[in-house]
C-alpha cells in the first residue's frame, strides 16, 4: 500500500514534512528519492521543523551527513540525521562509503533521513519508509510514500 499526495508549492512540501514528523520516532529510516530539485531537502526541512531540532536543515550534499540535535525548549525529543548519498553513488564501493559514515551508530536513537540512499542503506534497519518525490513542469510535487515492513502502513494511514 502506498500513499500519494500532491503538493503544489515548496511551502506545502515543507508542511507535509512537518506532518510526517508527527509519525516519526527514534530508529526510523526514511529514504528519499527523486530528481535534482524535486524537493527532498524541502521535505526534510519540514521534518526537522516538526521534530523541533536545532539549527537550519540544509542540503548535506557537500558534507554528506549532518546531525541536528533536538531542541528541548521547543519540545524536541529526537535527533535528525540528514544524509545525502548522491556523491557516494559514483564511488567504486558506495556501501563501504556508507559504512564509513557510521549511520548505524546513530540510527537507533535518531530519525535518519537519507537522500539518494535507495539500494545503499536499507540494511541499517528491519523496516523503513521509501519516499519518491517527482516535480512536474508547474512545480507541483507528487510524493509517493511506500512502507517497507514494520508498522509503517498503519502509521501512514494516520496521514489521511
């Protein structure tokens, strides 16, 4: 069962990320796929806002991974690990590059969002959420969420 939503603007994409954050908990892995400029980072910005993390959520393309600590003063309870595997896909052994990031060290106590991570990080957890974002010519985003194992299908039903 997949869940599909149409988001007309970047702001709507961020707001949907805030709503999605309400379903997330420590140990969750979210894989974002889609072309450049589709809205992966915008969605993650919304997730960060919904999780009440410290600092601005920006694209981790050049640093590969960022950890955003929760802001207890605003109700934050769990960290957000935001990684971008785009540049790792060109490596001779991208899985070794992922291993070097030590995402498995923080996955149990954080929400981990990985852009371009499909086929590279699924082994970190038993269940994950795959999110595909496509951007149409009019800038509308079509977001498809596919639950993979665990209780994701039940949790996604809460978004309706």
